[in-house]
């Protein structure tokens, strides 16, 4: 059972475009939703995270939008750059004292110059 | 520098052999995790530990074993019972009770 579904699998945009990556979850007990960025051959790095008491969070060019009723959240990258080309993972934690993360399958983003 | 150190970066194993992947952290985190990454599969949880001398199975624990004798260390053994061990293995840690997990740089294991 896939508890966090991520789409699309891959995404190509031009420099300056706004790629959007979407995730949907099933478990209403989830209460923490991070996004990770991973470059080839490296470990994932925490990019930005949100909790369900807010609908949007911005950090620099990265924005998470959260829709609790739809059980969906998305990552927007403003003014995308070639250096943003990486794989992005959404995740959700187990809720309560169960704080291990469940990950989506990832989105390979390519930003062309 | 504080962080999570995984070693080795690359590891080759002959079929039928056990191998141990090292993970050390100096972040003073209580919780540690092992994930396996395969192309197109995301990150799947193998084992996790919330305190010393205690650990729990994740979603794909079969063919793996761990120990947590020290807070700083959480080694993963890939046993000969793991039928498809070739993958990228990632170790992570977090403060107990918080979900922000920080990852090491990974170990790529190849069966030859």
C-alpha cells in the first residue's frame, strides 16, 4: 500500500519556469510533510516542510501548498534554475509518536538553460 | 563539522557473503534510520531505532540486520538472505520526537 503518491515521475521546464510537484496521502494521522532534494550520488537534503495547521509556507524560491481536506500538498519552485535540476521527494510522518517518514517515489526535475 | 558519515561510499559483495555498512552521527540524535533506494522506488525503510539497544523493523527488513550499541552508531548488515541487495543505502538520524531527518551521503552496494 503506497501511503504517499507523488506525481509526475519526471518534469522538464525551461529556466525561469515554475515546476509544480504534487503529492497525495491517505493517512489522516500524518502531521508533518517535508520535501527533500537529492542530487545524483548524494543523500537527500531537507528542503522545506509544513505542518497541517497552515496552508502555505515559503522559503526563498520554494513554496509548499497544503490542502488538508483534499489530503494533498505540492511543491512550487519559483524562477527555476538549471542548478535546481535534481530528484525531489515528498514525505509524511506517521503521526503522534510514530515519527518515521514515508516517502513518495520521487520526481526527476530537469531545468533547461 | 556535525553530520552523518556513511562508509564506505562504494561496496562490492560476492553472492553469499554478508556485508556491513557503517553509519556514524555526531549530531546527538536519538533516532536513526536505514533506507534503501532503488530507481523509481523512492526510499523504503529497512530498520529504525529510537534509543540505544532498541530497534524496529521497517517495511523491507527481510535479509537485513542492525544493532544499536551506541547512540552514535547504527550499522546495517546485508545478509546472504537478501535476494536482491544491489541498491543505494541511506542512513538518517533525527531528534527523538521530531520528524526532521538528516541523511548521510549513502553507500552504493553492488553484488558481483
